[in-house]
């Protein structure tokens, strides 16, 4: 099995879903409301933007200029189409880049946004690295997977070993304060939103491709990984979720 083959099937499964992770417009806008007043024609940086679901919500709720960053060209192409269809293409600049190596200089942004993506470069490291791009007193909003209970079963802890920074909301705030931000607000994404916005579409996509991919080792590896993720959620959704953290640069 080659990495290229696996990535091809991974993108075929996930790249055409409505979102790249759990979330919805209502919770994006709930977080935005806690940011407070942004300056006229604010600059918002959305890193790990995916196909632009939350970018769209931000664009339609503000008059901001948006810079949307993703490392997959297919995601940025979907974002461009969405922006054109919805009428905000003149206010968005899609940027193909790694969030760990952003092509920006100086404190240029009033608000930095990242839904379910900052884990790719690490929560603490990511928040620290973003500080240099925020204007003094600027805001950051991040959604991050957290434990909701302190007694997760071993099978679930084993599943999450690939992401060692999963922690409680309280411990995440300790890191946020240590890095140099002040707390504004937090809230947890309900399990129902995981199903309605992400896992429901993923289940339907699985049903479309399972028979066609049967017997293909690379494809079945991707399918089995998705099935395991869904199984963990179906059994243990009361143990974990995403939390939104709204913070202000100190």
C-alpha cells in the first residue's frame, strides 16, 4: 500500500463532505458573538479552512476581509466556488500553505480562527505561533477536542493516542493563559451537531463507496479507519467533544 494510494482514497471519501469536521454555523456565530466588536473591514485569518463552511459563516456575519488557508488545493477550490455562489469572493483570499509555515509577516490580523484544525501543529505550539500574526488585543477562536469526563475507558484512550494533547477544558485554559492569552469564553459542541453536520454525511458517503472499494487494500484501510472513528463516537460520545475557546491576546 503506497501513501499516495491511501491519500487518494482518503480525499475521495472526505474531500466532498460539507465540512471537514464537527461544527455548524450556529456555533461558529456563537463564538463570533463572544469576540465583540471588530473594527470596520477587519482582517480575519482562517487556518485549516477546509471547504469553507465556517469561512462562509464569518463572511456573511461581518464585512471583514478573509484570508483562508489550507494545505489541500481541492479544499480551496471548493471554497472559491462557495464564495462565488454566495457573493463574498471579493473579500476572501484563498492561500495554499501549511499552517506550520504561514506566509505572513507581522501582526496583520484582528481575528484568527481555526475550527478543528490547530491540532495538526499542536495546540500549545499553534497558539504560540499565531501570536505573531495578531494585532495587539486581537482575538483567537479555536475549537479543540477535549475530554468531558475524567474516566474514559481504555479502548477510547487508546483510540486517541494518535492525538496526545486531548485534555480537559480546564487544562486547555491553563495552556492558553501560559501562552499569553486572556480567557473570553468557552462552550462545548453538542453530540447532535457531530452527527448532523459531519458523521451523518460521512456515513452516507461510506455507503456510496463501500461496495465499489471492496477488495482494495488501500481503500479498505481508509474505510476501516472511518468505521472505527464512527464506532468510538457511537459508543462514547458522552466522554469527548470539541470545545470552542475564545481568547484575546494579552
